[in-house]
């Protein structure tokens, strides 16, 4: 067998983990695995944040639409014509003369 073929075969068998310099190889492998675990963990956290932001934006749009609808209903309820029709049902009528302003003067 050629030297290259032996070294490839040795890597496939895992000889680099059992020879004299195996401790150095194990340290590097453990370091790489730790980095990979940290990378996977941070990717999952980032995905959770993106999903959370998306849900909050959806909720914000729904609340804004509800706010606008409620504002429109309030504007219709405050219209003078609507108030007159609802008050007429209970027997009240609009005044024919405008109200008078009362001024109160305090003397010390």
C-alpha cells in the first residue's frame, strides 16, 4: 500500500485518536464540538426571537385595526343626528333657544 492510502485508511479507522498525540487531537475535537453546540444553541435562540417578533407584529396589526374600528364607532355615536334620534326615543327634544351663560363673581 502507498503512504497516502495508509494515512487515509488510518484516518478512517480512527488511528489519530489512539496514537501518541491523541490527547492533542481530543482537545481540538472537544473544542470544535463545544463551538458547534454553542453555534446551534444561538441559532435556535435567534429563530425563537424571529418567531416572537413576527407574532408581536401580527398582534400589533390586529390591535391597530381594532383601535381604528372602535374610533369609527365612537365617531358615529357622537354625531348629533344619532344623538337626536336616540334621545327622541325617550321623549326629549332639542331646545329652541340657545343656552345662556351664567357668570359667577366672587367678592372677597
